[in-house]
C-alpha cells in the first residue's frame, strides 16, 4: 500500500508541475518586490514592445573598464533591455561594444572619430585610485538603436551642471526607460502630428526660434502662419506656440485661439509683460519701460493667470559687459546683469525636473487668479531668494545699477515666471458676440474639454542667439536649460498617452561609505573569502549532526 501511495504522490507532483508550466507559458507574469519598482516597466512600454513593426538591434558602447557608477548604469540598462525583450513582438537584440578595444592607438582613435561623426561624443572621467593617482578615462555612454529603415542614437548620460557625478548617474538610470522608449516611438511611428508657430503680431522670426523648431521637428511637423478668419484653421494642430509677440491681437485672432483651447488645443505662451527700447538702452544706457499692451490680458485672466507689467531684477543672474559711460565713447565693464536672471526649475514637476537653470531676459512675474477650481496651476520657474520688482512707469539706467549686497533692494523671493495650467478653462468670449471677420466656425464652446497650457512671462526664453543655440550665454560659454525646458513643455502638453510620467521615476541612491571601504579593504576582502567557506562548513556540520541524532534513535 505504501508503494502505491508513493507512486501516486510522484505522479500527482509531475502532473501538477506540468500544469503549472503550461499555465505559466500562457499567462506570463513577473513580481517586482522593490519599493521603487525599479525592475518594472510601464504598461505603455509593454504595449510599445508588443506593437513593434520591425526587428530592433541595439549597439551599446558603454563597455570596457568602467568605474562603479558607470558599471551600475550598464547593469541597469542590461536589466531593462532584458525586460524589453520579454514583451517584444519582433526580434529584439542588444550588443555591448567596447569602443576602446583596439590593437593600436590609431585604430582606437579612428573608432572614436567614427562615433563622434555620428553624433555620439565621448565623456571624459577623472578619478583617483586608493593611492591618490589621477586616472583619466574615455567613456561613450551611447546606445545606437537600429531598425530596417533607420538608426537612432540615444545619450544615456544626463549631465546636470551643479550635480555630483553620483547624482547625475542616478538621474540617468531613472530616465533610461523614457529615453529608450522615446527613441523607439520615433522609429515606430506611422503618422506625424503637427504644431505651429503663430505669426502676424510681430512674433520672433523663424531664425530666432530655429533651435526650438529643430528640437520640435524630431517629434512633429512644424508649421508657421497667420490665423486668418477661419476658426477651424488650428484643428489639425496638437499645439500652437506664441513666441514673443510685439503688437496687439485682434478680437478675431483671440476668438480663434480661444475656441482652439475650448476644443482641447494646447498653447505655449511666451509673452513679455513690459516694453522698452533695446537700441536706446545700448546707445545711451537709458530706456523707459512701459506696459506692453498685447490685448491678451482679458483672455489670460479668464484662464486663471495675470502677467504683471513689471520687470524682475535678480542677484542670481548673468555677468554681462555693460556700457557704463553713457556717452559717445563706450566703456564696458563686466557686471552682474540683474535683468537676465537665472530661473530656478521646480524639481517636483516632470517638465522642469532634472534640468539646469533657465536663462531669462527682461522677464515679468505671474499671479494666479482664483475662481475656477477646475484648473490646476503649477509653478515651474521662479527667481531666487534675492529679487527686486521694478514697477512701471520707470527707467532702466545702467549708470544707477544697484549693489548685489543691497538686501533692502532685493527683498523678494521665488517670484513665479513660468506656470503650467491644466483642467477645464472658461472661454474668454462667454456672453460675447462672435467678433467681426469670422467667416466659418464649428460649434461654439464656452467651457473647454480637459486641456493644458504653459505660460512664461518672458518672450526670450524660447529665443536662440545668432549662433542658433537656445539658452547659450556666449560671454561665459555656459549652456543653460532653456532647450530642455521648452521641449519638455511641448511634449508634456501633447502627451495624451502619459509617456511623460516616466520622467517622474525616482530611485534612492544607496551608496557605500568609500572611506570605510578603503580603510577596511583588507578585512572586507578576507571576510568575503573566509566567511562563505565557514558558513558552508557550519551548515554541513549541522546537517551531519542532525542526521546523526536522527538515525541514532
């Protein structure tokens, strides 16, 4: 009887194992027990991988003799790609390539040049070993995503100035899934959506928003044009950009923009609050500042904000060569240019998180208007803790610039300059007639469907310099975060599938104490060698002891 009982148990176990295997093959699942879910990918990513239209190969140049930080980045990337491959509907392969592995220095240098020519520039790492010797290494933190139709390079390293190397590497690990899926979506897309720069009110010329247009063109078809008299002219556009207008908007133009918003359209407003003469300021060092009447205040008020007609001066600003003579013979001195503040990004929002300071020029402040609880308002950019609000009418006088140590003058803190609004907006034309000149329109709406808009009280945030670089200061040679901010803003506003939430992922840094590691290195080495052996002998001895006591009875 015992013999048959044993056979039944064995047979039942085999049958159970077979059923479990069949179920697992048909109903795949994984369990991530980490608190941050660092080994889980989003549902959007899973769907993207399952909808791949062609095989994908990734050449990863992050290989070779890496330090612990870059090795952690490499391992995190490998784990993520393994997760991707599980859900991929097409062949999904990756290869780690060491660009420094070459027989001769000439071959290595040629490899470096070949990668740089494809836009994959190296990163130089400076380290010190335990003996204090300086070590310099060349690392290529790049992935080349290759499909049948195209090749797309992806930079894995997020280098935020002011952050430590450890923090930047942690940010890079947090952004891996977004950066890779962003590239895969571009390669896998079938239709191109459109955005448009509005013209007709003295907005920035195309050459002054070239850098922004180039960044946008990676994701959208970028158009430009005047509004005309057709309310439906903007229906095909995901978002519109109003970049530093100089003249008033007509009521018909405002109505077209308003109804576009009411039907779910997104708007990026880059608007100055005041007006002055830059030419006069350059020649004489003096210029009056007055209200910049664009006939938009009533619209923005209905949407929940007000751009104040003031100028902000901030101690945290650019250094500029300023003509202090005020006469025919210019004399330039490098001075703090308080009218070009370096705005602080909000680290808690996906648009402004993990970007460096944003360069502004002659910016104003933004106030929130209460009354519509259906609209949420989030501050994205602010001034520093030492700000002055210069009201109008007044003068900009370069000969009477304040001292940066004047705490009584710079007595304001964290003044909002950029905000994002989300929700259901009230129309600015509620209970008003349709303006003259409108010839064709669809159904009129007095309350919007759920939508978003971004408002920046500075038209120059999106402007690039003569060299075509947005946010670049040619005097200091520093690249600020304007481009990242503007691109993030557009992608966030047009993100219907919630891809941008991947930028909100945070991983806690759990670092070892390097001082203790170096001081106790010998002990730790021996402990790692001897302890496992002792543990093995201990477990083996306990097993033999228990077996002896059991069979002794």
